[in-house]
C-alpha cells in the first residue's frame, strides 16, 4: 500500500511503499523479493529527498543495541537506534556522543549516511572519524563489513554516501569521555562579520563553537551575531546541587506543534522581531553559564515538529560551506543577496569547520552557513543564484539538507564525485539502491 | 530479584513490556518459538538495563510441552505476561478451517493451557501476578474479525474467571485491552492518531496497572468509552452496520 512520505522540510512529498524491517532476515527477504530500486530511511530527519524514492526501507524498527563497552567507551548498535536513546544509556556512565548534529532525533545509520557534523567539527571532525567498523547488507542480501582497514573504498563511499552503497546495518563507534552531563557555556556578541570571524578564529581552542547570525542586518551591521562556545563541564565546576548528580540525564519536557502554521506566520517582520529579541536578550557583550547538554546541543528538540511552523508548503534548508580564504567575501555577497530580496531566514547558523579529508562528506576547512527558507514563489530561482555564488568561490552544498540543487552544482562542488560514483558501481552494480536525490543529481542515472 | 516471564516475547507490546519491567528492576524470561529473534532482543535489554535476561523455547500450540516448560524455568517468575496472539485473516478463516483453527487455538486454547499451569502454581504459593493481553475486538463480534474477536472474548472471560478464583488467594490477574497500537512496524500507516497508542505507552500503562493492581485496563481510556457505546448498540441495528 502506497502512502505519502516526506522528510523534515515537508518538501517534496512522495507516494511510496514503506517497508520496515526489524531483523536481518526480514531485511534480506525484502531485498530478495523487491525487484524495484530501494532506499533506506531512518527517522526522516534529513531535510530533502535523500531518503525518498518509490520504495523505502524503514530501519526504525531495526534498533537493537548490541554492546556497550563502558571501560573503553565503544558502542555497537544497529542502524535504527536513535541518538537520544544512546544518550540515555551512555551519559549516566560518563560518556557522550563523539559528534552530534543539532537534533538527537536521528538514527545512527542516518548519522553515517550523512556523515553528520556538530559544533565540535574543528576539533573532532565529522561522525565518520569515530567509527571503528560498519556492516552493510548489499543488494542480494549479503552482509559486508568495512572499516578503514577492510574494504576501505566501501567504507569511504558509505560515510556521507547517502545510503547508496547498501543498507547500513551495524555501526561500531567510539564515544567521548565526560565528567558531567553539563556544558560550560559562554556566549559572545559580535557586531558584524569581521568581529564574528575574529571571534571564531580566536576561540578555536574551545571544543564547541557555533554562531547564530541575524541575516537581516546590513551595512556596517552585516553579520551581526551571537557566538556560543562550550566545554563539557568538569565535576568541580558544577554548582553544589548538581555535583550530587553530575551525570544526570535531563528529563524530556517536550511540547509539540500540532499542526502546520498558516504560511503567513513567518514573514520578514516576524523574523526581524525574533532576531531583534534574540540579540538584545543578552544585555552585556558576554555571558557565561552552566547548562545541561540538552538545551546546548538540541535547543529545537524541545519543540517537536517545529518544521510545522513553516506551513503546509514546507521549507528548504540551505547549507553551504566556503573555503576559508573565500569565506568572508562569499558570505558578504550571499548575505547581501538575502537582504536585497528580503528573504529573511528564521534560523541562520554559522560555523567554522576544521580540516576534513574525505571522499564525499560535506565539511571542508572554512565557514558553513545554514539557512531556512519557507517555500514561496521565486525561492528556487533565488537559491540557484546563491548556488552560483557558492560555486564561484569553490564551495559546496550539504546533500542531507538539499532538495533542489541542479546536478552541475553537485558535480562542481564535490571534486571526488566521480571517484565515489565509481565505487558505487562496484558495490551497487545493479543500482538496487537509488533515491530521488541520486536521480536528481545524476549520481545514478 | 524479581522475574517476569513473557510468553510470546517477539510481539511489539511484549518487547516494550520487557524493557519497561527491566527498567524497573525485573529480571526477564523471554519465551517464544523463534530463538534467533529472542537472542537479539535479550542482548538489547541486557545492554540497556543491565538486568539478566534468559530465552526459552515456547510454542503456544504445543500443549503437551507446557508443563515441562514451566517446570524448567530457571526461576519461578513473580509475574507472567501472556502476550502471544494470532490475528490471522478473517476471510481466509471463513473457508479454510486451518486458519480459523489457528486463530482460535492460539488466542484462546493456547493461552488457557499455559495459564492453567501458571495459575495452579501461583495459587499454591499464594502470590503471583498474571497479565493477559486480550483485545477490544473481544467486546463484540464484527464481520471483519469475529474469529479473532470471539477467541479474544473467550480469553477475556477466562481471565475474568481466573481473577474471581484467585483474588482470595492473593494472586492478581490483569486484563489488558489495547486498541490501535502504533508500533515501529506500522510507522507511517494511517492509524487514527487520537485512538492510537505507542507500544512504549502501552507498556508503561501495563506496568502501572500491575503496580496498582488494576483488574482491567484499556491502554487508552478513550477506548473504554468507545467500547461502551459499541456494546450498547442494539443487535438489530448492529447487524446492519459495516464494522
């Protein structure tokens, strides 16, 4: 039975067969019985069409934790396990995720397929950096193991490989040792782009750094932002009350947005008002506090279904990265374009990436900016213009968030694309694994 | 340590209950036919909750084996959860007796066979707790699933009688009637949201009802209201309805 399926940005929506599996033999049966192409989907938190196709394997029920070595901090689990479940298990034992994106509602398999990054990319790299070993199931139902030592080509093509090398089934990865579940947070205001760039570069010693940026400022205020820095708090840094339970897992207090907002809710005025309030809520130039990991890493997880804020038409998230030397000029050009079109973005997040050596993963040394745009007439044309700027400066677009870029932008932005596609041909010879994204970008044709 | 025995441990509600009881400090005994699946479920529970889990082969339809099965358990469980069931296909069952037989035997006869043994044992020791997963389908026969419904109706009546018999002996019997349950396997299916409970939610309400020694629960209270109304419809009208 076909049903309507869409990922986090509510765009695009497809009619598809959703095929869940709980055990390996169920997955094997699905792979052997399905003649048509398949793509694996976890919790559907990628924004666009990477996990969409006419036939979707759902890995959500495939969520057993296989082992947790508390001494060495190594976890081995099936791909459908979600990060929030892992946190519940590992934090009380003094461990944390080595890398986490801005939501804990993603599966481990999704974290690998997108090779996700977090606020500590400049220190710890992306998720794949911490993987010990992967297991996949190929198109004919055989298990294939890979790592940096074993089938290194398959390993490289799978990290950030958007599920096109096979079904990721098991992941073994290293955790980060922590003394507490709290974060020592420091927020610093920056008046403009030069100040925020300066702050990022001065503060690369911090484990976590990210900035929220107000896209509607122009002229000398262009790039006005708040930088948030963080370190895992040491036990002795905690207030007395929290020292009693330094590894406490915060209780979830979640509210849900129950329906799609009317699409006029977010407009340049309301976005402006929000950004004004956010920037001015901080009275001084700097603020320090100790917060639980939840509000620091996952501020939006407390509002379930925040994507419904954008209305039924959905939104797109646009995330790009520019090489370090080109970042300043490119960002100014893009922010000015956003400004002149009044295409205000509610959520705009800026981060300085560290070095990254990888085949097909998104990060590279330089600045990355993530923007949300509600879908309105003319948006896609506008984003094509932004693509041109990103390409001009040698940058690239994040596949996990993309639903609309043209193939040229992909092939230009990812210099190893051909090498990656050659490996796909080796391990996915019958094109059994295929997605709307792969077709749209001429990855699998 | 207290133990819970879960019969039919590979169903979604059963798995969720195994986690919920383990989280609350119970050792877990998983029983089902498919041992390979049990093994991975057991491993997962052990890693997450640090409680001992054992796996046991149990076939609801192999009545002869039930005594031996109960005798051989490594610990006498304080709680026995009877979670197996077979929905089957109503239409097939109308003409194919094998199908009808399997629906009736699994949901009623199999359950009665093993719970007879458990009840006897609990009665003798003067304590214990039996939890049976029945169904709202047993409240009234409908054309779309009366084979399953009638077997569950029988099971509900069985549990009710058992409760009446064992109450004075200090043994607790809880009847659970889930309505629609949204499991990870039905993710994305068009189940009516307000009437649909998640299996984790069902497990929590079962644990709570067990703690407070409730007799009968609907896992979403709204179902109690719905079933009350469905029971009140006169048969003359009910027979004309498409349910």
